[in-house]
C-alpha cells in the first residue's frame, strides 16, 4: 500500500516537522497538523477562559482573612468542584511549527530545535550564533 507523497504519517515522528517545513515552507499543512495534535490543549484553554473570573473571585475569598472560616471553607469546596482542566497550570505551551511541548521559547513560540535551525538559516532577524 503506497501513501501519497504529501500525506502526513499516521503517527507523528521527530523528523516530521522538518520534512513538512522543507516541502511546504511551514505552511498550512503543518499548522493543521499541530492543531490536531494540540486539540486537548485548546479545550483546556477554552475551559480556563470560561472559569477564570470565578477562579479569581474564589481565590480572593480564600485568601481574605477578614471573612469567616465557614465562608472561606465553602469557597475552597467550590474551587475544588471546578473542572481540573480549567486550572492555568494544566495549559502547556506548544511549538507552533512542530507541536513539540518541551523546550518551547515563549518569545518565539518555537521549540529549541527549530529555533536553532531558523537562527542558523537566517530566518529570525537579529538572532545569530554567539561568538
């Protein structure tokens, strides 16, 4: 069974991002692939956005020592009853080109591997190798 030349593999490999970037110039195909890989993270970001105001209010109630203990305890229970994926600590930064979740530079939203490749090829203005 032969695969089409432009189709992504069924399971992402380490070198897939490089292959697609060379073929399409880090275009639409790679972005769509990353969106599929990070669909779970996108759902977490939606939950966080939805519950963020309530979380802020409950946390301020918990930290306010002027309130009675019972009110603060009720706020703790309410905060614990919120979905776990609505917590900001569950959100990960992913590389926008490869979908890699570790060693992602926040300034560029790119992994360390792709950042190095892009800097050496001159794709990032102002970034060069240390002398």
